[in-house]
C-alpha cells in the first residue's frame, strides 16, 4: 500500500511543493524480506533513486519537488526461504579424555575459530579483530601455514560446511545477506557468491573441532587470556593401543610384544613390562610409574613403532601395558595378555673320564621322589630335589668340600626340576 500526500501550501515562488509518501504491507500480509526502490522523476527531467530493505514496518519520507513529477515504487518479491546448511558437530576426544594444548596459531579473533578437514588438511577460518575474514591451513605433514585474508567482512562467527563434494565457508554479510566461498586448493578459494539467504537464515556457526581421516582429533580454540587473545590449536590424546599380543617362541629367545597399529594420533608409546616376581614400582603419589627406580626385571621403554623385544628371565610370569601419547596427553591401554617365558634346557650331564665310573662319596640329607639335579656355580655345587610331599629343597656343597643342610625353597612341584645357567646366573 502506497499513499502520497500533497500539502495545500505550495512554494509558489519556486514552483515547488512539499509532500510526503508512505508505504507498508497490505493489511493481513507479512513481508519478511523485500527490497523497495523509490524512483522520483522530476518535471525538469532529473531523477532521484533510493533503495532500502523493507523489514515489514511502515516507512515514509518527505520530498520537496516541483510540478509535473512522478513517484514510482518498485517492489522486489520477497526472498525465497533459502536454507543455509548446518555445520558438522564438533569432533570429540575418546571417552574420559579432554583436549590438550598443541601450539599457538598466528593472529587473534573475537570468536572461537571454525575448522574442518579436507583430505587430511585442516582448514581454519576466523573473524579478525578488524571484522575481516581470514583462513589458515594445517597441511598433511603437520605444518601450519600463516593466516591469509579472504577479502570478506562479517560481524559474526562463520561456519564451514562440506557439501557438493567441496568445503564452503559461510559468513553473514554486513549488508544483511549470507555469502559463501569454496575452498579449492592450498591458499586458493573460488570467491564470494550470494547464498540467496538473509542473515536470519544463517543458523549455527562451527565446527571448531575436526578429526583427520585416521581419527586424530584437533580443536581450534578461542581466545586464550594468557596470551592476549591469541588463538591456539589443541589435540586429543590418542585412543589406547589395540590388539596387544605377546610371543616367546623358544627357550632362551627374545619375547616380542606387539600392538596394532601406530595410528590415531599416537606419536610414541611408553611400554611397561612387570616381572611379577616383584611388585611394580610407583612414585610416592601412588599413581605414576617410577621408571627411574624400577625393580630389577621390570621394563620402562619409549618406542615410536608398534613392538618391543627383550630377553626375559627364564620361567617367569610377566604382565604389561602401554601408554599411547601425543602432545594432547596420554591414554593407557587395557593390559596386554599375561605371558610366561620358557625355561632353557639344562646342560647335559657331565661324565667321568674314559674308562672310569662314578663312586660313592657320602649320603645327602633327606629323601626324594626323583633323582636330584645338580649344577656348578663358582665351584660350589647346588643340589635341588623334590621331596616325598612334592616340596622343593636345596642343598649346597661349598668350595671347601663341606655340605650344607638341606633347606626348603617354599615351592611345590609334581615333576622333577632342572637347573639352568643363563643370563649370568643359575636358575
């Protein structure tokens, strides 16, 4: 509805009149968004054109004009109810874990940055302090590029959306309309085009956390008060190592611990191997491994691959676990399978010189179900037996030829034992 009111008080000396015009939506009609163009064509051939966004409320103006002028209103149709696609949800850390600091990013922003993954390249976009639009990239090799301008302007936080086989950056324009820009290659974008939607249809901004194709999760964080609103990149601790396995193929051979695989953001692994003959050593807080003072036979080792080999003590039970680590923190795996090292075979029986045979020397204390086993350690003979009640006993012949009494080893067995020299000791 348009009304033009011509006052009765002309400026006769100049041939001009003051008049006002008023326009608004017809009764019962709500115009959500439309453009009104007002064209005044003066009687002397001149003209004045004004264009404004009509928000639904009545608008008016005062015009001073001469006779024989025309006033024309041009209305565009309301914009279609175009929808702006929503960003993906923020990627999250494994259960029970939270993001840890990785490094600072160049530049500052009044908002939290938005970030998305394109073929293992992280694209970061921000609204600058000057309301300009800027982008930064983390390349596939982990190197961060500097921020660069995208020649746009916005007063709001943007969003990145994967659609139509590409990554689009959406912003709310300062003219009230949404614009988008497609990422094409390193530091290259297609240029801004209209999204055919008003800012009111923009929806939510984001995301700020994205996962690489291998599951490694990063987050571009908002302002950090400790660094003058500088932007930072964060990273999730990796998920725990998977498929832990242990192998001890033969007596006296190396044990090999392995897990699957070196992925999901783990930069290295800390392997803990506990020889269960003694307890595992913890620091005074009762929580952290005391690898600097671990007990004999226990192992603390840091590796970048997915296996660890070592020579275990013979006939020993081991338990083990792994920490997967990166800059974001560490995650402990569920313990690997308990494993046992094989006992080496004993040496062959020594024999008398050719043509000679063993002769009686003396009785040993005690009785045994089996023939005793015996081995030499520094010219001291160690004798081990299994008694009638299956208890294990030892007795020694000193270097001076005297025998100790038999003493118990606080063990029980159903079979004949063996003595093996290995690793610099007698087992």
